[in-house]
C-alpha cells in the first residue's frame, strides 16, 4: 500500500511538473510571439565638421501598404516644429532591394511604401543635415558639443502608439567624448554606445548630449525611494565646467523644495543637460527624466549678473510632474504626428512658470527682494499689455500653432504666448484664493501633491473636469467659473485684483532696482517701457515700442534707431537723464531718429519721468505672497 501509494503520488507530481513546464514553455512562446520586434536605430553623430548625422534604421513590418512618419509635433515645443526639410538621402530597402517610396501630398511628414510579400523588415538609411547656423534652425553641433535629438533621426510606422513601439538605439560619437543622458547604456565598443531598449516615446523624450568638456555634479544622491538628480555641464572649455558654490547650493535646495511640493520624482534618475557654449542653440526644453538648457558662457563666474539666465532650471524640473507625469489630454497624443490641442497650456506652462518663481525664492536662488522684483516686472508688463483688451488669455494658448517663434513687432498689442506670464498671475490668484477660502489651511502646494503625483510608470492624461474636482476638494469655490472667467475675459484690472488678493500693490518709482539694472546690463539695453514705452539697445536701436505709449503716439516703431537726445549724441545714460529731467520740468524730449535710411526729429512727452515697477505692501491685508515664497521645512 505504501509503495503503491508513493508511486501514484510520484506519477501525479511528475504529471503536474510536466504540465507546468509545458504550460510555461507555451506561455513563453506566446509572449515571444506577442512581444513586438524592436526598431533598430544606428546613428553616427561623429561628424562635427560638416555636422551631418548619418542614420541607419531597421523597422519590423508586414507585407502590404505602410506609412512611415517623421516626427512633426515635437514634445515640449507644443507646435509642428519637426525639421523635415533637414532629412535627406532617404533610401529604403526590402530584402536587399531598393523599395520605392512616395511622400503623401497632404502630409509631407509621411512616406508611403508597399512592403513586398515575404518581407518582415525594411532597411532605411538617410542623413540629418543639422543646421550650420541659427537661421537654418537649432544649432545642435559645434566643434565642442553634439546634441542628439532622436525625433530628428528616425521614422516610425503609423498605427501603434509610440509608447508601445520598442526601439534599440546605438550611437557613435567622436573619439574620447563623454556623454550625458537619462538613457541606460547596454554596452560600448570604442566610440559606439548601445542603449537598453525603450519605447519610441521614451527615446524621443531622452536626448543625448556629448562633449570633450563635460562634468557631472550630483544634486541629489540616489537612495531607496529617492531618485538621483545630476547636473551635467558641457562647455567650450574645461574652465567653464566649474560650477560655483552658489549655483550648486541653490539648485540642490531647489530639488529638495520641489520634491517637498510634488513628492518623489516619478523616475529613478533625472539629468540636467546644461550647455555653456557660445555657438550652440538656445534651448529650454523639458523631458520626463532630463532637461535641455543652455546659457552663454560665464554663467557660474558671473552668477549674480545672470539672474535671468538661470530662470529655466526650476521651470523645466517642475515639468517632470506637471506636463510629463500628468498632462492635459490634448497635449499628450499617441504619436508625434497628431495635431495637439493646446488650449490647456495655461496649466501645463502657466502653473509651471508659477512654480519656477516660487522655487527660485524657496531655494535661495533669489533673495526675497529679488523675488518680489521679478513679480513686479511680470505684473507691470501684463498691466501694460493693451492686447488684453481684445484678446483673451485663452486665445494665446493657440500661439504655438500660430507660430509664436515668429517675431512680433507690436507684442504688447498682438500678444504672444502670454499663457506663461499671465498664466503665472492666474495661478498666483488661485493660490491666494485657496488660502483665503480655507482659512490658510490649503494652498497650491496641496494641489501639487494631490493632483500631480500620480503613480508611475503610466503617463496620466486628464481633462479640465478633474482639475475642477481637485480644487473643489481642497476648498469649495466654484473654481470652473472663477478660472474660465479669467481665461476668457478681457481687460486689465486682473493684475490689480490678483496682487491685492496676495496683499500687495504695483507701484512705480524713479529709482531702478539692482535686479533690473543687472538684467539691462546683461541684455546690452535699457528698459524705459514704463517711462516712455521703449526698450532701447545700447546702440540706440529700439527693441520694443509699447502700443499706445508716449513713444507710440510720437510715431516711433521697433527697429528705428535713436541718434540724438535733446541735441546731443545718443547714449542710454543721456536718455535716462533726459527722461528724469522731463519729469521735473514737464518739457518734451526731442529725439533724432533714423529709420529706413532717413532721419527725422520726433518730440514726445515724458511728464512722469523715470518709472520702474515695484511691489508695495498693503498694510491692512494679509501678506500671502511672502508666505507662498517661504521655504517648506
């Protein structure tokens, strides 16, 4: 009985084991069949002389008609900024034979091909002719830096969402160069680097920057539940790589304050890519696990003077949560060729801009006085924006599609991408109202922690209704009516109401602040926008003329050049003195102006003299703005 029973049990367990392994093998085979074959992408970025990227790509396909897409709507630009004209030499082969392709006439970013029977991969080759100067586009290659932006270096099949298309990328760089990226390396062979497979969406969201002069600083060390945060500095020379103690202290504190607001980073590693190269592109663009940033050389050695040049660091970092982890549905399509719905950029960019100001103050990147002065500049610019009388804030969210990169001669009347600046003031108003309605128990910090901290890895799209619900849960207040009324409304009193709600008012004084003077010096210009309505370069050229200002009424236009002030050769110092004197005497200014190779004399009034914006406390109101700017424990 015992022997017989043991044998039976043995046979039973044997059959269970066999069935288990047979089932496991079948499951593995099924998964292997279900798992999509990856795109294989090889990029040679070693040519820093002619600046040509050479690309080879192998794409899994099935027989029949196929459309290959070149990315058009680039994440972070919110616009159809894909550089299709820089793609050249496209060759497609099927089983070693050339395959004809045809660009779709209504979709110049789409290429139609017919895949022959029996073919499961197409082999592509082409070049990306990167811009040689900024008139041709973003300069991504110089003798000392290469920026590999994958959206310019691949085609992908139409159909599956890019988040579900796997890709294995290999990159060749110049010999001896170091690289910085949030991608994980899989192996190296000389100057070739292989990266671990990711989705096409992740690859496009993970640029690689490389240089012979690169240094990485750790702003936050990795530990359980905490992501590492690195600052990668790339420069023309080794000397510019030395980050100043002030910069490291401010940005380390910024990372700490940001995670106090939003919670842990939703990625295991985050890398700032910061260029200090003279001829390199000017960029500030967010990614899920990195940020592309560039400033002129000397950022660290001229830290105090470059107060405006470092403003994008916290802004792009906040996008890791607001914009990347969670995004308005219209700004997060399934591919890079579906037009975006940009109407919620006042959340994506406007609130991020607000947090950029707040985090700079909380981290010590700005002194309390500097933080208030930046708010004053923003408020003064929006208060003088005559375009507010005919064009709503909501309407400006369409500017990316309307080519906000095109210069506007009359920006104060036309408006352009004001969802940043006016959006900042909108979210200041929301923060102040949350604090008032809740008796100081709730604020925008609470919205950040509850609304923008969704569990990774899936990117979560949301609709406006979810935002209204989140605000109502914090402090009931008919938030949809409050915010949409501001979005759709016109008029200029919103600046006054917003500042008063935070306990401050906008005033103008004759003395320029140190921060404003530093910004002017770095720009090589003087801003008299609130005095006579112009910002003028040191050589006399008018950079801007405000609509309906004294300068506008006198017939001045941007691009004209001031030659003389009250009979004396122009200088910004002389113009400043003349405006101050006009404020005391009420005598008009006489200006000699050169425009279109013609000279003329223009007379304008400057009865109010020099006027520079500042914020002033309202004694009988709570100081909410200072509370907002105070560091979290």
